DNA sequence: GCTGAATCTGACAATTTGTCAACTCACGAT
DNA sequence: ATCGTGAGTTGACAAATTGTCAGATTCAGC
C-alpha cells in the first residue's frame, strides 16, 4: 500500500494555511476533501464501519474512485478524519452556544451536557462515532491523541478547576474522573438514542449521576 | 453474498445440543469453529477490526480459507461471535471466582469489579472488544442483545437489588444506572490499560467512583 | 490566451472476499 | 475389518474490492 496522499506535514484535518513550510491547498482540493468527508460521515453513521466501503464514499461524494486515495490512505484514515472533524465541530458548537458562566458545579455540568446533547440531536450518530474507542478498530499507536482521550482530559481539567473551587471532592483524581465522566456520557448517549425516553430526562439523570460521582 | 454456513437455528455461539430439532454438530465441526474463534480473538486483539482479514483468521486457525465462510457469513459475524464468547467466559469466570456473599454495597461492587479486572489481566484486550458498542461497526438490528447491553441490564438488576436493601439512593433509575456503570467500567478499563498505574489503584478508584454515584 | 503545476479520473493491476466441485473423514451398518 | 454415506473441509477460481498511476482536466498566474 503506497501512500499517495498529500505530504504528512499538511494538517490533514482542517488543511489550514501553514505559513512558509507548505503551500496552502487549493480550493479545489479542499472542496474535494470536504465532499469526501461529508459522504463518509453519512455512510459511517448509516451503515457503520464494517458496511462502508471506500468506493461507496467516493461515489457518494461525486468524485473519482482514485480521488479517495489521494486524500486518505485507507478507510481507517478516513474514519479517523471524520471523527476528528466531528470533535472539532462539537468544540465550536460549544463555543457558539455558550450562554453564561456557570455559577455552580451542577450548572457547569448541565451546560456542557446540554451542548453535547443538542449537538447530538442535530447530528444523529456522529458523536457516537467520534467518541469511539479507536482501539477496537486499530491497535497501532496513533499520531495524535484521539478525540475521546482529549475529551477525557478536558473533563479532567474541568474537574480540577471545580476541585480548586471546592465544588468537587478533594480526594478525587481529576484525570481519572475525566475518564469516568467520558465513559458515562458515551454509554448514556448510546442508551438514550435507543431508549424510549426524552432528551431532557436523560440530561437530568446524567447530570445528577455525574454530580453524585463528583461530590461527597 | 450467499450464506453457506450452518442453518440459522443452530446456536452459533456454543453449538450446544438442541434436543430433537437439529442434530448436534460433530466434534470435527466444533473443533474447526473453536480454532477459528481462537485465531480470530488473537488477531482482533492484536490488530483491531480494521487490520484483521478473514484470510488471516483462517490461516492462523490452520483451516482452509473457505472453511471460514462455512462458520461465519463475514468478518463482522465472526467478531460478534468472539465478543459473545468472551462475554460468556467472563460470566463463567465470575462464577468460578465468586468468593462470598457481599455484606455491603462497596464489597459487592468491589467484588464484581475484581472479577472483571482479573479476567482482563489474564485476557488482555478481550473485554475491550467484547464490550464494544457494536453500533460503530454496524447499524442494523442485531438478532440478539449485544454483550454490552446485557451487562448494562445486569448491572441495572444489581442496582435494583441494592436499592431494595436501602444501599442505593431511592431516586436512582436502576436501568439508567446500569448503563452509567457500564460506561464507567468501559472507559476506565481502556484508560487503565494505558495509564501508568496499578490495577489495584484503578480498582479502588473505580469502586469509589461507582459508590459515590450510587449513594447520597 | 498560454503554460505548467495541481488535482482528478477511471482503467487496470493487485488483493481480498466469497463460492462450490472435488476431496476427506468419521461413523454406523454389515 | 470393510464399505457406504453424509458431514465437513479444501483451495482453485469467480466475483468483488482496494489501490495505482498514466493520461486528462482544471485553474491560477503571467
């Protein structure tokens, strides 16, 4: 398998301008990539990883079959790019929908979860994929931390801040808690998408469960 | 794709004797299947789903390439069988290592987690696969509940019992909590396999986190 | 408009998945 | 012990998919 796609020092996620070292990708190239990723997203969510083929993706994207391989080495890499993209989107979604500075731990947790739930509602199935434990798909070391790991760490940072304010129990390891919280969100997200229950109810219950876990 | 493998009414997991309706599979057939599943397990754990091919599995199993398809329709079905097998193993492992009736909620949780952690130590990577959210691989309805769903429900049953004894907060929805607990275990299992920390430490922290989540 | 680099395309090569006629093996009948 | 038979397996080959790359197309700069 030969790697035909762009040089690895190109930021393969957003293809932003990297002053001086690599020329900016053309609009054309960006557009092709965008279309491929959009098609990939739809198919991964609809059919799952197993049932999605590179040829399906390129066809749905309206590009030549070989074009897929100019952008991604294989299906896995395309999947990882999709997950990364979704992760970034959630971040931006959160920034856009940030309403006010939380006064309490409960408000803080509730607000973050609301963002996640609202994003999920608008993009069914996307977060489930983005938060995938990549280890099941592939076991080799990844070039960068995966979205789920980064989120766990971010939650860990949040816990550390709340702990500094005395809102979270002092004996809790923030990073550990970050992972625990991520696990909760992941599973409840999956369960909530299936169960006969409302988003609001799940949101309240999950907030409650998380608060309990974090406090004495 | 034609389905060449045994009639669907055969229990494809353990191929137990089904009195009267289907003849028992021969030793030879059981042995082939066992070897395929053993090879599949090793490869799925080593390489992940993406990097494992049916031809790799049949080769590692020491059976003909076509034999794979006599037992499983495709890679996904083989993976699901592996996950199911691992799930059953954990159950049996738990039964064999059940030491005593828990006196407190903490002991109960600690004991169940010990079983899970001990099994994981003896079978690295297997539980991660067995507890996979199958939805990422495939989105169609499965014929039976997946291992992760069943575990969540089992934890839900445990929570209900503990609740009846007044050990778990009365306002907690047992099934919801079951899913939350599963999510915690899953993520912490993944984190613990990677982090520079001891099994005992992770076990203690997770027990603590779970108790907090379940109590006032 | 011309040019050349960037990018794409799809035919074809390479590889993998899936099929099935031929073969093997285990078991029961004689 | 031998033989017949059906279950189960095999691997050559068909079908499908992944991956490659020479030729084609596009587009920005002059």
